[in-house]
């Protein structure tokens, strides 16, 4: 599974997370990032074109996958913002306490093995009053869709590098002691409902 996970999965995920509906979601949330920003799960850099260079002073991206980072290079060169890449896990980040104004997390919490640990680390590295800006797919509110998510999830997770269909995103963020503000939710058009329920917004440390 080494070749599949290291070479094939990053390209599958990059393709799946670069569809038109998902890019529209990125356009909504990425410009909300301000100041010193940490992006968790930078992947192939699909958020990079949407940062507001007038509002972001510095950007750190963390991701465990060097292949994804190599795929991100063309976007990184065009960014116009100081960018540092850290190879590592969001569950144990080699980053200082209370350092960032914003943490951005898009389509990453589904894949991190220990979501609670990653959110605790996110809380730690944010300044008091700093914001977690998020956009994720997760557990659907409709019982019939949620049932199918549970059925499909084991196979889905194996094929797509650990991605989970049915994590309760807002509950996980609240459990990490964040104050969740206004958030929006919907099924993305043109996307299978089991994978298309999105929730996005921000939460304060």
C-alpha cells in the first residue's frame, strides 16, 4: 500500500477536492484568513490562489505528504505571501503556542486520524481571540444519508487515504473548547449526497 498511499492517493484527493463546487467553497472561506495564518492539511495548495495578500502577513502550511507539497509548487510560487511548509501531523505540530491569528482547515479534518488531538493542537497554536476558519464535509443531518455514510465509510476510508464521510464537524470543534460562531451548511450541487454535506464558518479560541 506504500506506493498507492504515497503516489496515487494524493492525486486522487487533489482531483476530488478540486471540483467546481468545492473550489467555490474555498473561495468563500479562504479570504477570511488574516494575519499570521496556519493552514492545516495544505495538500496540493488548492487554497493558495484565494488568500488575500493584503490581509495575510505570513503563511505556514502543514501536511504529512511530501508528494502533495510537490504538487503545490506552481501555486506556491505565484502566491506573493511568505510561505513556509512543515512536513508533519496536525495531531502534534512543531509550532509555538499562541502564535497564529488564524488557522485555516478545509477538507482536512475528515482524514486526520485523531481529529480531537488535531483540534486541541489548533487551539494551542492560536492566539487568544484567534479564529479557526473551517470548511469540511461530514455527517449528514438526514437519517437516510447518514445511514449510507456509515455503510460506505470503511471502504471509502481505505480507498481515499483515511478520509471519513461521517465526522460530526461542528460537535468536534465545540468539544475542543472553541466558541463556534455563525456557520452555514448544505449539500453541494453535483456531488454525491454521502460525500456532499458541507459545513463552513469560524470559531474563536
